[in-house]
């Protein structure tokens, strides 16, 4: 087959494409990834052509065998594209033509690459987000298991990276479950917006052969057909939404990574990295570096960049399909690939992290982080909070000047600061007591943390069931 014969266009051109044109136009090296989805929608389109009496039932049966075999060969990497293939659609048509020339020559009837690529792209994202959800669930179980293990361990809580109030380490770690659950929910909510079929929209104005687009949509496993053929071939909102979710997942993972980096520093000394999940230095023999966490933090910027890249590409596209949309796939593919690298790595890193329980517990009430408990005690004694805040501030200042903790102060010293600071205030000088008083459902008390983790794990069971039911069934 000559280069011109392999093109899906060219009848009105006298001259062949220039090398520079072919170089900038070619997308086969990255959109070949859509080959199995293109084969699936080719099969659905063939059924439509049977309905339109363009193909016979015998043709469709032969085609199904051919397309199924090709899909399996693509999956096994037994067939691939040629450099002369402009894109995945050209490659798939060539492969089918080589095996069923008489039938394959009719497949382009009523179909454009514009509705093809929009369909393939939706099928791909819809298929792949299930795997992404599974990886998020796996990471969430690692986090919930770790949080459960240290659910009752007193720990410093931080604001502005300064010790603020005691929490439990389980509560601190479990906080990361909720952003991940929201990420999963966003991916689930995106699914019905992806499940709108563009196939049958043609280049922009539909097709006289593909009339029942709702039937086409059902055959593809979509919920419905697009309502406007121009919008169908030009819409990439679903890709932008995915990239936003991916960038937000990256942001959430970056926050976890930053905490691991801090926890495992000598300055914090809260946790130790497992040898199998850390690296060393080529110069400094003593180093043990949190490379997984640092790479995760770094790749979050890449994920945000992919989102911005597609948004800028889309911002001024007129009318229907424009070739600018060829630039939509690489950011999406890259974001999937990066998250598939990051999520298992972070799961392994967190699962093997070991904590210094004694140090963490010892610091849970350090740096006067029980001051709020003292203020609350004064309020319970009838002191207005404005005054209680002032008195407690004076207590902190005095203890700092003496370079002692609250519990080191004598009753006389306490009463000199304020008569309201009676001996009963000493009950506030314990992180354990402070934690037991935090009884709201969102608080750090042990039983509340366990209930929080139990609730999350129940949700994860339901999510796992959803992700196991993939509506995109490849040939």
C-alpha cells in the first residue's frame, strides 16, 4: 500500500504532503494507545452499517472475528503501527484492509476521524479511571491501616508549621483519607459526563447513514448520544475535568509527601524510611533520602501543567473540530501515566514507614501546646474567653521566661499570674486528658478516630465494587 493509499484523505490534492507537514501532522506515536478503543468503535460502527444495508450480516461476522483478533494482537504487542500511518485511525484501517479488503473499504462510510477520535478518547478515559480509582483505594487502605495502628498515640498538631494543639497521630494521618475520597468521588461523578457518545456526528453535521445514535451509544456502553453534533466533535470538557482531578490528586499526594519528608528529617525525627523505599547519596555515605516523596511532590507540578496546557489550547477554538485538538491526548496520557507511577510508590512508602512512638508522644504537649486547654478550663470556671485568653498568654510568657513547662510551675507562681489559675488547672497539663475531651465526631479522641476510619473503609468497599464494573468492554 502506497503512502497516498494509506491516507484517509488526498483525492483533491495533486501533490503529496511535504515532509514537514507529515512530521507536524503525525500523531501515531502517541495516539496508537487508542488502538483497541478504535477497534471497538469500528465494530459498533460496522453494526450501524449493517442496519443501513451497507454491510451484510456475513460481513459483520467476518469483521468481528478480524477486529477481535486484531485487538488481542494489539494488547499482546504483536501488531503495531507503521511510520507511514498518520494516526491511529489510519493504522487501524490499514490493518483491517490487509485482512478484509472488500469489507474494510466500506467502513469509512458515515464516519469521520472527528467523531472517531472523540469517541475513542471518551472510551479510553472512561476505561482508565477505574484503574486509577483502584490505585487510590489501595493507597487509602494503607493510610487507614497506618492511622488505625497509631489511633491512640498522642502527637503534636501543627498550624503554620508550629506546634499548636495535641492530636493523635492516627487523627493526623487519617486526615489524608478524606481528600482522596473526594478525588475518588470526583472521578465517579465525571463518568456520566464522559458517557455521552459522539459517534455518528461525522465531521460536524451528522450522517445520513447513522440515524439512530442512541442505539450506537448503547452499543458502546455509553449512557446516551450527544445532543448536538458540532459540540460532540469539539467538546473536550471531559478531558479538562479529568486533568483537573488528576492535578488535585497530585496536590493531595504532594501534601502527604511533604509531611513524610518532614517526619523523616532529623529535625523532626518522627519516622524512619525503609531501605527498600529510599535512596542514598553518591557522595555522602550516611544519607537516606525520601526520593519517592520528593518525586511525588515534584510531579504534582507536572500534573498541574498538563491541565493548564489543555485549557490554553481550548480557550479560543471556533466552531467545530480544529486540528489544535490533536494536542488534547498527550497531557491526558501523561497524567494517567504519572499517577500510575506515583500511587503505588506512595503506597509502598507509607506502608513501610516506621514511627518513633516515644518521641512523638513526648512532644505532644511541648511548646505550651496545651495553652488552649488552660483557657478552656478558665472559661469553665466562669472567666470570659477574652480574659481567659489574656491570662493564658501571660502564663505562657512567664513559663517561657523561666524556661520551664506549665507543670514545673508551683501553685504560688500560678496564682500570682491570676487567682483563677488554681491547683485544679493542673488537669489541663496532660495531652491525654486534652484528647479525651475532644468528643466531636471529627475530633482526635481515640474512639472517634477509629469510628472515622471504620466509616472510610466502608465507603472504600463500595468504591471497589464500582471500579470492578468497567462499562467499556474491549474486544
